[in-house]
């Protein structure tokens, strides 16, 4: 049975300007459907059964549109993420009771089509507290921010990347609950969790062959809309 998936969907989406004034980022239109619908169809296609949305901003809109997930043949639940003061890592901490002994984490504005079963098996074989999907980016789609060697992410820093970093976080992680233990109460960023795990050699890496798409910026949204508008790439046609 596949691991459950947590989707971080509580952000304000301010970089999208007027598009998110009255619409949560998860519901921004991409090729005639909410972006979240593309994510959910992707997950179903890869054998995922359980999804937990971590929501805050305009949460009621997301819950009303996605519902219990039955329209996607998934079981979907929701957890209030605690607001922006909680941070992305804090949002995950709020949902741990629903996520079990291990779980995927997806950013709510990222789409990565990869072999999720192979990703899960790689995580189990690595026996680490965390795993990051990585793409050999060479600064093509954003600044590369990951050092990777011998199956491990040895450094991750999206704010101070070094020229030796060729890889980038591809937007999907796998974790055990213990990865979020031991931090003081208060805000916790998922990036900080990744960085700590990398420092102690407890963060596996899984290199994916395909680039990710994102809607966190207007430029990224335009690329993602173009991707889904191309013949043969629309998720619902697969």
C-alpha cells in the first residue's frame, strides 16, 4: 500500500497578484481545472489512496471544491495548518497523527510526475528520516540549491546556494514523523528540516529524470499552463 500524501496548501500565493485575491493558490485555473485537480489525478495514477491537505488561507474554498476526494477516487482529509506563523514544517507537525509512520510531502504549487512507488521503495531502502527528490538542474529552472553525493543530500540551501550545487529540490519529499521531533515550539520551515537532516547525513536523495512544474510565480504558472495545454500532456488524458 502506498504511503499517504500531505499537500502544503495554506499559503497566501501573494506572488500571483490578483489571481489569488479571491482564490486560493490550489484552485488557480490551469488548463480549465484547479491546479489541485492535476495534482490529485497524478497521485491517483501512481497508486496513492490517501491525501491530507494542509490548509489555512481560504480553506473553505478548497474543501468545498475538492470535497472528500471521491471525484478523484481518493480519500481526502484536511488539517488547518496553523497559519503563516506556523511555517511549512509546523503545518506538517499539525497533521502527523493522520500521516502514519511515513508519508510523502508535496508543495501545493508544485507538480512532479515521477515513479512514486520507486520513490517510496528508495526511501525505505535508505533507512533515513527524510528523502528529497532532486533534479539535475544546472540553474535552468531556478537556482540550483542541492549538493548530492552517494545517495545522500549533503547540503541544501535555497537562500545561499554555491556554484558547486547542480541539483535542485524537485518538490516532493518523504519523511518519518521523527524528522519533525526535537524542535522548539513556534514556527518551523520545511527547508530547515531538510537542512538539519542533510547536516547529520540523514537525508537521502532520489534523482528524477523529468523537470517539475510550479505555479508559485506568474512565470511558473505560464509554463505550467503551457505544459498542460499541450496535446498528450493533460493529466486527465493519461
